[in-house]
């Protein structure tokens, strides 16, 4: 373990070094973030998932920095360029940017004008001019005339010397640092349309002549312009005022006011325009892209967390319908465990006969399979199908719920769906997914690539490695935070359990299929390749309902079972009685049970679990109905107050499903009667809201909404903060934007 890394991280994160060191040791030992934050609070000082993830990622960054440092030192040593002074500089560099700036003058490069000038023997002349002492520059230059080397005149000699000075300036660490700051603070983002592409690029017309400070440019705009550039429609530049940049260089390098200084000034201007501008603009573009990526990933992660943690209906017998007009509506019946019992097709939208037959069939299925809820996909014919079902006069205790079906078609064609339903076609698989999303959104949505769920923004444009890491982190956080019933969980859900992964998840399912339901957590040790480490990491997050040990259905880790047993023995009761009787638990003095490995944080967690064993942290499910008389965009008129469900949150506003097959947009300025900086502070994905229709543009299918005056509730803060994205934790990086997979308002920016 690198002690210097521990010290750096402790200082940056304002966390005691001992906590950072303990966390690093656990990570190096193969422990996962959920396990560390939940079951190793004594070691880490109760650091949460965010802090543990930040330590993990910063350790990785520092390791990469050290690798690059070693590579540079090796390269310099092999070329006999490494001096003690240079080595000290390299070893003290605290960021990749400063390290590369130090190495830049020594980096192997292609043949440059400065190299050619040096070959002509003009470096001493360049050094003399750069010193800016009083001299006759013509006389000094004449000393280097050499026709054979291509220096025929004094002006040619001076030009070569200026080329050398220009390269020195472009590689100067101070100059680069100051210019980098100027580009970041004063750089202007400009875009214009490519000549002759005006008609093709009409979706980017807002950016045909655009200009704004890059420091203030919102992330979604940066990504939109970059996409227009990548598609060949826009030209994008980021540069500060040229006179400010030149003045900055002159302040750094000009020492006097003489003939030599004039030559240096010419070199400075040439260096900026020919070398530094492109270099600094490239760095600024990259920094802006990272900031934009960071924001896009942050919003995606927050939205995904909220969607995954949407309230589940719970174990119910469900009839699920994937609506359709011409091809009919595919109907499936699922038992309380989500098992497919029956599938059929109804045609309630074309004829009286079809309506009658469909109604009879739905009623029969509800009776035959004791249906407790009906899930209807919100795609094509969704509202019409909902109206049809509601008109059947079914028992009032049967919930009728519209379900967001984004990504269901992706799942139905996936390997996971084919594996589970190899004998059924895509429509049956999609209907099953719709039904299961109602009973347990988390368990079903983990089977789908998060980028297909419809809560991202510009997800195809951002750093895909960083995006995947962040999405994996948040899915793992949600799965382990809720806990997994090992006897009913799918292989995909088990994959995200701490310590497992695809192979062990598959092994659990195969063992379960061969030997029946698990009766205890201890039985998990019989699974091939599930060793002590994997058991330690996973056991606390796996639940066994009605198992041999009552604690197996809770979040109490098996390593703490002896502690609970001791508590029960001291109270002359059983563990079951201890779990059921609050008065017994109130008699426990936790300080008597503190050990070297189990302190008060763990003991308090145990007591919370004993009070509500295996409790689901998600909110209670509440039924929701769209306005009955509003089923299509044409039904909307300004001034209407309507119920809706938040489907996506962006930096500039919130998208809301009104049940008209087209999401409406609440601009950030219309979210509340007070100033709102972050839409996520006001609403969350899947939240039920009341909105007012401001404007309806039928031609462009745009719906403008407002929540002002509607007293929309502010959601409770999540118990676990969203995990930070990898990009947000990169050294010296600013923040980052978003992209919608299903909103025509931003169709212009969608990836075709």
C-alpha cells in the first residue's frame, strides 16, 4: 500500500488517513463497496458508498499516474536525458497534466521547424535573443550565415532562431498553465454551420451562429454542438480573446524593450498562433467534453437510481397486456412469483365482436388465475386499451396500472429472455416484462441495458467506459440496498449481488433448480466455486424467506449471528422472540456486546434489522390514473391541469408522461414558485405530479408544462447518496451533461 497515496486522498477528501488506509486495505482484499459501507463500519469509520467509491477511484487514478511517471522516467533514462533536477520535478508532479507539461520538451516528436533550425546551428542565436540583452541583431545573425546549411541571409538566421524560441515558449510549463487557465476562464465557445449544409443541418439551426463563454456553457449544449460537428454540420471553436492571450505571453517572457525583445515578441505571437492555440484549444475542448460527460452521467445515474427504486406492487397475481392495434394486444398471466401461467391475444380495437370477445376473455382470465392487478404497457394503443379494461367493470380491488414499457422490446429479444422463454415469441416475452415491472421494477429492469430504459441524455456521446462503470455502480448499489430473495431471483439480478458476478449467479440458479429452494444461507457454501470470500461478501445481501434460521431473511450478516444468539440467551428468549418483541430489544445494553470487530455502528444496524427484518427500503406503491378524457396530444389545451408521471430529469427541465404518447417538458423555470438550480431537488423519476399545460405545438409535437402553483411535493432524499461518476473524480476535472432516448423535443440531438 502506497502511504503517499493514502495521505493525498485523506487530504483531498478531508477524511482521516486511518479511515482511508482501512478502506484501501479492504478494497485491496477484494471487498466490494456495498459490503464495506454496510458491514465494515468500524474499520472505515462508517464511510458511506460515496466516500468508499471516491477512495477506490482516486486510488486507481494515482496508480495510473505512477505508471505514467515510471514510463516517463524510463524513457528519459534510456535516452540519457534524465538529470537530478528533472527527476525531482517529475517525482513531485501531482497531476497527469503537470507531469505531461514537464515531459513535453523531451517527448519524441516529428521533425519540426525548430529542429531544422537547430540542425542549422541557430540555437545559440536563439538563446542570445531570448536573453534580450542589448545587441546588434543583424551582426549577431551574420555570425550564423552558412549557405551549405541553408542560411543565406541574416533574416533567415533570425527566422530560424524565432522558430526555436517559439517552440521553447510552447513547451514552457508556466506559459501552458497560465494559458490553460485563460482558455478555461475566458474562452468563447463558437459554432457555425458548414457552408452548403444549411438545409441538411436544420435540426442544429440554433447553433448556426452561436457564441457563449465556455465556462458557462451548459453541458447539454456542449454535447449537442459536438454531435453537430461530428456529423459534419457544424464547426466548433473555443478560443479566448487573442489580445489577452498575447499580452499574457508578453508579460511572462518580455524582459526589456530592445531589438532582441522585438524578435522574441515576434516569436511569442508565432508560438501562440501556430503552436499554442491548437494545443490549448484541444485541451479545453477535452476538458469541456469531460465536464459535459460528467454531468450527463450524473443525471443518468440519478435518474436510473430513482427508476430502479420505484415502489413495487409486491407479490401479486398479474395480468399483463402489451397493447397493439392491428396485431392485437398480447395478454399474459403471471403468478405471485412472476411465473408465466398463460398467454393469449385479444383484439379490442376494431370491431364490436372483437371488443365482446376480448372483454369475456379478460374477465375469464381474471377469475381463473385470481388476478390481483392488471399491467398495461404505455406504448401504442396503451391508453385505448386502458380505457377498454376499465370499462369492463372488474372487481374494484384489482389494480389497473399503466406501466412504462421502455426497453421491453430490447429485453424480449435478449439472451436472458430467450433463455427463460425459449418456446415463446417476442410479444409474450415483452408482456411478461411489463407485468414483472409492476410487481418489482428493480428485479426486472436489471435485465435490460440501462441505456435502453429511456432515462439518459446523450448517453451514446459520452465516455462509454466511465458510463458503464457508473451504471454498474448504481445498479449494484440499488440491488444490494434492497436485498435479493435468493430462491426467486433471476440470474441477472443475482449477478449484481456483492461478491457474486455472472458465473456464481449462474451456479446459484443451477443449484436451486437441481436441489430445490435454499433452506439456509449456510447452504450457499455448497455451490461450486463459491468460496469463503464470496460468501462473506454476498451472504448479508441474500435473503431466504422462511428459512431454517430466522435471521436468514434479514440483513444481519451470518458473522453476527453469534452476537444475536448471545443477546437472546442473556434475555432467556429465542431469536424469534427477540425479533418479535420490541420490549425485549429495549432491555438490551448494546455496550455490553461491543467486540473488536463489532462496534456500536454494527450493533445499531443489527437492532434495526431485528425490528424490521428484511424490510424493503422502497416506498409504498400507490395507484395512479391519467386523466380519462385526455388520450392524445390533440386533446390537450392550454390551461388544463393534469396528473402525470415524471419520466426523465435533465439539467434544463423535467419530462412528464401525461398519457398522450408524447412526454411534455417542464422547463426548469416552470418547476416551482421559487428559484430552482437542480430539477432533481424538486422531483424524481417516477414521481406523480400535477401540471398545467402552457402550450401545445401539434406540428412539432411539443408540449410545454408548468408545475408552478400546483404544490408538487418535494421527494424525500434517498438514504444512500448517488454514487459519483468516475469522470467526476478524475483529477482537476470540472463537471459534466444528458440525452433522451424518447423525447421529440430533442429529436434534433438524438442518435439516429
